[in-house]
C-alpha cells in the first residue's frame, strides 16, 4: 500500500468517524441516513477497489 493510498484510506475513515459522531451527538433520522449513506459509499469503494484497506483492518 503506497503512502498516497494509506492517506486516502485514513481520510475516508476520519470522515466516516466524524459522520457517526455527528449522528451520536444528535440522533435524528436525517443524520442516521447520512451516516448510513457514507457507510455504504465506503463499503462500495472498498469492494470495488476504489480504496485499499490495510490487511490488518480486514476481518476474515
């Protein structure tokens, strides 16, 4: 995994964590939908190869 790929993955995880914290601070239906949408986008990018997840973060 290159430094750029590691940085991109780190940015994605940070954005996802912020979205979840935002929902936890104000658990409204809109914020829940935003968190789910971002989780789905992250999962889609990971499964399509759009982002690479470090091997030690993958559960088998």
